[in-house]
């Protein structure tokens, strides 16, 4: 496909592109810690979380399914929560707090859809574009997209944890293309991070970068 031709499908990042959090992770973690008797500064937790997330192993678990996959996802996030509190100078988070936070982010309430997203998805859908999500996230995402009203426009949702590989690896993009029945030269990717740009390039896709305030 030449760069001037329109695609037949779009692969879309989720976090930071379609949806975002209503409040910073640090504030949510600090409030949860307080409910478990741990006092910690929200800004310090935010900084520690960002460092933990950057340095973490990929949120991807090759070969795992069902209950085994969910346990691995919970452990991965429990490690981020533990490191966030330790990095902020607090004691480690108890298991109950990690479970509480995992379930908290499975609910649509902490999330919001960016204002321009529904109308844009509807416009693309009416133009006949096949739409898929490719996200470095876990098995909570399909349910979230359903609850947030976005799933009706999506044919495929690929999450790194179940795909066994995370962006910038090409595998999640390739799985989404397979689900749409398209080749790399028939689709573009839309995302907001360097992993989106690098992963799309590795999969042979043109990438459109979203820059939100």
C-alpha cells in the first residue's frame, strides 16, 4: 500500500489513546494504603509507580490461559503495587490491598473515554474500516471496553498478557491483523507511545501518533 492510500483497518492503542484514568495512580494507591493502615505520600507513590512500570518485565505470559493467566496478571500488578509503596518509603502492600486495587481497575468507574473517541470510532465504522485494539494490558480490558461503550465498534481486542508478547514486539499487532483478516499493508496503527511507533514499524504498519495534553 502506498502511503497515500486509505487503510482497510485500524489497530488502536487503548490507554492514553482511547481511555484514561480519572485520577493519578499515586493518589489511588495512597488512598488504598490508608485504608490498610499505611500512610504514604501520593506524589511519591506516583513517582515510584512510574519507575516500577518502566523497569518491569513485559506484561505478557506465553502459554498461560484462564485461571493461570489471571493469577500471573495479579502477581504482576501486585509487584508494581509493592514496589510503588516501597519506593515511596512505606511498608509493603498487603495481599488484600493488591487484590482490592486489581479489582478496582477492573471496574469502569476509575476510567474515562476521551471526548473525541466515540464520534471518531463511529465515523471510522461507517466508512467501513475494521477496528481492533492492541494494548499492553491484561484480560480486564475487554470487559472495560464493553462497559465503557466502545466494544460495539471493535472486532478484535488483543492484550499483551494473553498474546504472550508486549509492544514493541510485533506479535500483538500480527494477532490483531489475523483477527481482522488483513495484511500489514492494509492497516494503520494509532497510538500515543514510543512502543506504539516501534511495534507498528516492526509489524510493517504505518503509525499515527496521538499527542494528548
